[in-house]
């Protein structure tokens, strides 16, 4: 895995107080992207306990390198079901910036677009800027989750945070949320949707609110009805 993704930057990024590459994610009226202090995946199961998943009885077996060709995921007009699901999550979390999104509350931006940074660069930015939000990328990974998933996929700090890498990291979370159980008919759609909402604060649960509503200003960025309709379109039947 390291050999496959061993792409290194020429130098370690330098954090500056002045943004150098792009405007902050234009979502000043929403606060659905959790900071490193927020209760996402690392809330329910402390790292010290050696637990990897928020959901009891699930594992985080890697989908890295096979996610886009998984035969159990049907292809629709917008790409595979997995691609469409990722896009739905990204719509709720990252906005137009997509893979290069940085949490809008970060007052010191990285020195380069996230997709051009190594994981080591990102960790250095996080360590150099304590006390501010650090959610990053298309799926708005917070620091503890990013490190955990990178370790799970055995990604070195020289790994570039490319779109493919971000997708692979997100796929681990999708598996932990029960994607394959859902596809096998062992979990109802609404149960899977509620699990997704426990991971991504921009998605609503069946109450119509974010699972983290009110925590650090978090709220869902779409209605439950819209979420359900899109999921039914992606996964008909």
C-alpha cells in the first residue's frame, strides 16, 4: 500500500496566517462540519480501548483499491451507487470546494490545496494551529478520524491526500456504518441513513435534525425527506 501511494512533496508545507490558495468554504451560515473536539467516530469508543467503529459489531475492513469496482454496488445514471452516495455526503459536508474543502471556521488555512498535500503536511498544519477547526477534504475528516483511518489503511505520512485517497478513507466509514449489511438486505435503508448521520453532521437522522444538532452549532444541511428521496433513488427497491 505504501508503495502504491508513495508520492512525496518536495518540502513540508509552511503554515501562514494569510490564506494563499482559495477562499474559505462559503458556508458561513452553516456549522455542520465538526471540529476535532466534536463527538464524531472517536466519541463512543476511545482509541485506548482499541475500538475502531462507532457501531457495535462492525469492522473497518479496507475497501481501498476496489471500491469503484465493487460488483455488489449497481451503476446508475450518475455513476455507481457508491459514487452517488459519496457525492450525496459531500454535498452535505463540503460544498463546492469538494476534495479541497477546509472547515470554514479555520482561521489559518493550509499552505496548499488539500489534494496537493501529504498526510504529513496535514498533520503538521493541525499541530501548528491548535484550538481551531481542522475538518478537511470532501468528507470533512477531523484529526482523530483522519489519523485512525490512515492507520487502518496503512498510509504513510508521505501519502498525498488525493481524491482517490479521500474516497478510500470515506469508504472505510461507509463500511463501518453498515454499507454491505444494507446492500445484503440485513439493514433497512432508514437504519443505514441514521448510521450515516452519526458520522456526518450535515446529514439528518430520522428526527429531521443532525445527530449533533446544537453541538458547536451543528445542524443538518438537508431535510430528512430530501435525504430519504435521494437514497431511494440511489438504492431503489
